[in-house]
C-alpha cells in the first residue's frame, strides 16, 4: 500500500499512517478497494477535523489537521464495517 495519495477529492494530498496500513492488511483490504473508497467513497464529516470515507464494506478515518509533524491530512485507520444487524419484530 502506498504511504501517500495525491489529489484526493475534497481533501487534497494525504499520508497513510503505519497503523492504517497494518489494520488494512489484517482486515484483508486490498489496495484497489482502499484506493477506490478513498477517491470515490461516501464522504462523511465527524466534527471539524475528522472525516470518513466509506464504501465497499470499509471505512477510512482521516484527520484533516494532524499537527505540526505532518504536512497534510493523515489517514489514521482503515477497517472493515459489518453490515447493520437486522431487527426482528417481537411477537409476544
């Protein structure tokens, strides 16, 4: 997996943390799926500094302002997302 991606829509250049690379590997997320979701996935904001990219059963968490040690946004983690559990109607 690359450690930097360029011109991500709505974000710009991003760096991938070692933790995100390891977690994606453990969850069996291929580089093709990771790249596809990063560039084309659903964009969700969680506060001012955190955004998610989701799709194809994975979530990528990005910190927009990771501090002075990084020159661009940081992908903190990436992991598989389980589909929501179905709710059965109680028939008491």
